[in-house]
């Protein structure tokens, strides 16, 4: 297998289907003279721990590391420090550490501060932090109080020269409680517990120890951050949202105890809403709901797809418990983990190449062809037909009683413009219905409800499409439901007669939203040739719109920026190809972005240029089923870093395994370096100009266990520290 081909296929942000290359290699030796599982009798030195303490972000928290024996008792304190303003800490383990399990605990004293990450607030202020009121609002600091916050994480152990990421969150605390409840506290029990709780949150590939939870209340921190880290922070925030605030501030210790008490039989109940246990236990549904509210508070979408995946797990459980499995390599030595990781990369490259590349490329070409044609169809046929239908709806709402759409009362535009040649229109109960209206080869059936004529709308102007179909030779469109909301700055008087005659005032709009459940089938290409296999998209589309921009001369609305975009559905053709996919996007500068205006285009508007562009993140998620492997969920997330450059991450989760490929891009060409990692924290760092000559290392806990080189025949050789090697 040529690793350059794997990278070229897997990290292509523009590709829907992943592609790769297959091959083989030598059978690596099972011997492992390199560092492996720690032993209590070994002398261990030069070990560094680092991470973030978050529930929310904890500033000035006291971090203590202790070595434990098999009973869970403390053998010795082996290091201490305090967290910085961003919750981060770095701690060097004392040289008298002997290699056993390590407990890392964070405690609050009278000076410790914590960021409120609960959208509804964190209770009433009882500390001495200056505030304009007594309420601890979202994103404000407060003091939890001396002894009112204790969280911990457990590490199986370390060997000399390890540099290990150990974050401290409610979920590491949960895993630590599970491991310490075992009859004997062994490295295997610690690894198992950490792996199981990671799997519990595994919809986005979260590793509870190594995935960094960031300050989700800070838009500047969230902007461009790793999508999985954002999701982890939201899930951690959800725990504080479930805490009792009757004592003033959230009782974090009590809610952590409730979380542990809810973790029966090694899992959480999926959803106990409305049951007798609802108030006394924490369900996964409550956690997902709390995290969802945090995303809503920040007005961003979850581009990692973590919450959607967890919701699917909850729905499939139908009220039962969700008991996660540990990772397949949990008990392996360090070198065994590294070799298993390389095996995963090889397996995925082989199967993706052999099973999906030809068919996937053909389907992708078909989808691209249909998408291009559909865009042309909507612009030139469906769009004008809908616009004419809306004019007819307005006229029906005002002074027209005729029912035939080919009546002069419903003529739109110039005499030689396309007009309705047949069809009927009716108005009843506030709903206008068009039946079999034919215009320019498009047949329209439409039911739409608008605000009453001569009424005053105070806050939101809403149009509801109860149903709609557009049928033509090239494209079929069905809208099962739809809502278009416009947020008003000032109340608006609805006068459809003035709208029809062009004398109506334009509503003063600050933003709005669109929510559609639709289906589009493309039957012809853009040249009018019938597609051999028509392509259909069926699903939902939603967007929130902000930053209304008005024309400086006319005062008319000229631009709204999409702050969030979501599209979820199924793409299929008549040959049996099909996959479910969802697309989410966040525009972080939506409140300030405006198109560039000036001469030179038909509309005198240039959407973006090198000096003015929308900053944002995007996530594409789909399910991939390959022969011989479990069903995999794939997330492709991208972050735009300049007008034509950005970074992208491909996350593949199959069962409890995970591979993450991250790299930088310019004009869809990979540059610089790429890092591939997995659920165990093994990472493969690769460098090379456009990856023509790959070099790099494979690391675990900051130590190198393998080196990567490109051979003259183009294959990639990996040499391990035990002397074995294999080619890819």
C-alpha cells in the first residue's frame, strides 16, 4: 500500500467518499523490548502530565498527582501545581514515582474560580467577584468555594520519558470512580474504565483523557477550534446544567456523585424522562439535551456530529441502558498499540481501495453531474415558477376572486414572459392553494399560509409552506413542510394590495431562519439528456440568517449572512447506491460580514475576495459500510483559515475504533504535514512537500516507537523500535 495514495484519498475535503490504496507488508515481530506497561518495581523518571481541567474552565484549581496501590490507597504524592486562567496545567512527576496507577485530582480553594458554562446561568452570586447583578450568567466567572469542587482522573501508569495528556472532566471522574470500585486497582482496570467512558461519548471519537475540553463560552476560542473538542466541552457543560443551585451556586460534587450513581452496570440509561427515576438519575438524553442547549447559546452547530450520533444511539436503545464496550487494544503494550494502529491504517486503505473506489467515484461523478444540473434547473425553471406562484398567492390574498390561473388577474411580468397556462387557485382559512398550475413546462401544486392581510406583525413575519410539488421534465421537487421566518426590528403592517402594486414599505428585518423538509430528484443533465440513473436528495435544510444589509440608495434589503447551516438527508440513485449524510456549517463572522460592492458584475456585488471573506467551519457526516468491517461513521470537518486555504480533519469511527486524519489545504492540495491518530492516542506524524517523499514518526505518549521513510519503489516503510518493520 502506498501511503501517499491513502493520504491523497482520505484527506480530500472535497470528496464525499473516502478513497485509498491497498497492499501488504512484512509480518512484524511480536517481541517488544521497547517501553510497555509500567511495573510498580521500575524506576520511572522524566514523566510529564498536562491537560485542561474543565467543568467549566477552572482557574487557580489545585492539581495533585498521587501514586496508588492495588487497593486504591495513596502510596505517595508525586507532584502538584495549579491551573492557569484557561484551565490548563503542566505537572512533572517526581522521580520517586514507581510506575503504578496515577490519580490526578483537582480541588477548589477560596481563590479558585470557575467559568459558568450553563446557558440558564449558575445560580446566585455569593462570592466577592464584582458583578452588575447577583446572577451568575453564562460565561461569567464565579467561585465554587473551598471544598465544593473535587474532580479526578486516573492514569494506568507511565514509563520514563512519557509526556501524557490527562484532562480532568466529569467523565474522567466517572471513569476513575468505576476503576476504583473494582476489587483490585490494576492498570488494566484503569485503562478499561477510561476506554468504556470514552466509548459512551464515542459518537464523535472523544477520548476523555486526551481530547482537550476548551472554553466553550468564549467565541474567540471556539472560532476555528477542533470540532470534537467543542463537543466535549459542551458535554462537560451539560453536567453542571444538571446540578442543584438551591445553595446559590451549582453543587458540582453532588451532581458528580449523582452521575456515578447513575452509571449502573457500567452504563447510563438512555432516557428516563417521565419515569420515577427521572429526578434522581442522569440519563444520556439529559446530557445530550444539555449539550445541545450550549451549542444553541453560542449560536453554532455541532460540526463533529457527536450529538447527532449520540441521539441515534439513544433512540435505538428505546429506553434501555447504554453499556459501552472498551476499545479493542485497551490492554496492549505501547508497541502493540502502535502496531495495531498501523494495521488499522492498512486495513482501511486496502478495503476502501478494493471495495469502494471504483463504485464510489462513479457515484460521486453521478451526484456531481446531477447537482450541477439541479442547480441550473432550480435557477432557470423552478425558481421563476415559484416566484410567479408567490405573486399569484399575493393577488389571491387581496383583490382577486378569479380561480383560473390563466386569467388576466394572475398575469405576471411582461406580456411575452412565461405565464400560467392552466390551473386553479383558491383561498380558504388563511391558506392559499394552487392546484395543477402549469407555467413554462413546470407543474406546481402549492399550499401556503401567510399573515392575514391588513394585520400588524410585531416580532416575526412567517410564511408556512404546508405542501408543495414542482414537476418538470428535468427536475422534481417536493416540499413536505417549510417555514420562512423574518425577525422584525419594528412592527410591520401587512398590505398585500400595496405589495402587488409595488408600493408597500419593505419590512425592517434584522435576520431570520429557513426550515425545509424537501426532496429533489434530478432526471436530466444540464444539456437535457436523460440521466441513466436519476439522483434524489431527500431530507431537511435549515439555516439561521443575521446581519441584514440594506442598499444605501434604495433602502431595500440586499444581503443576509447565514450564521449556521444544516442539511441532513439521503442521497441515492436508481442503481441502488445510497448513503445518509448531514452537512453543518458555522460562519463565525456572520454578524460583521458584508459582500463587496462595486462595478464589474451584473449585480455589482462580489460575494467574497481575498480581503473580505466568510470565516467558518464546516462538517460533513455520513455512514459508510464496507465489506468485512463494521459500519463506520465518517466526519469530515474543515476550518477556513484564509480566502483559499484551511485545515481539514477526517474522523472515521467504526465500532470502538477511531482514526483521525488531520492536515492543511490550499486550493484542495495538501501541504505541510498531516497527523493520523486513533482512539488510543497513537499518532503518525507525516511531513513532505505535497507528500512526494514521506518521512515522519509514530508516537505514543510523546515517545517514538516507529519511523516512516519512502523507499525508491514508492512504498512506505515503517521501522519499529524492536527492530521489526513493514511496508505500506
